C-alpha cells in the first residue's frame, strides 16, 4: 500500500488590500463624474431624430388611413403649439418645445402662418410638403412626395 500524503492547505488571500479598494473607488468616482455630461450632450440629437421619426410615422398613418377608408386624410402641423394631429380619432402629438419647426406645403393647405397640412388622397398621392425639425443649425427634414405620397426622412443643415 502506498502512503497517504498529508493534505496541504494553502492560504489564499481572502480579500482586497486597502490600496486596491481605493483605486477602484477613484475609478468609479471618475466615471460617475464624466459619464452624465456625455450622455446629456447626446440627448438633444437623439430627441431631435426621435421627433422626426414621430412626424414621419404620423404622415405614414395619414396616408394609410386615406387609402384604407377611401377619403382624404391630412396631418396638420401647428408650429406655435409644437404639435401635430392626423384627421380622425387620433390624438394630438406634442413635439419638444426646444425644436425649431418649419413647414413648406401647398398654398391651399396653409390654414394661417402657424398651421398647415399635408393631405393624402385615396390613391396614395398627396399634396406634398416638407417639415423641418432643427436645433442649432442642423436637424432633419420629413417630407411627403406629391405624386406617390412616399414619406422620407433626410438630414438637414443650414445653407
């Protein structure tokens, strides 16, 4: 028979040193101080693009409703109130107050200087138009082509 070797217990360090803990705390403090300003600087651009996508979704909804129900349906934009609404049982959608809005539509669709509409027809076409959402000289254009009613989003910058 062989001999049994005695079990050896090795002592592993059971924790962290004070220096290691201080380094981790210093790094965590640095991250907490630096990350929020980076995130808040990105938020306006994200908010602007999300607003452009909301407007595009509203235009697509108006087009689909016109085709589905065989009647004219308009998306009306209120520049003063920073909101839009699609004709029918749909709620008014608010846009952020810090976004600069401009609207280019057919003369027949301008209610006044602060309200205008892009109208869609049962065949899918539209009166056409363009809504610009901007902040600090850059932003997004959301438009509907008059012949096909196709809705598009494109980057926009001041000329």
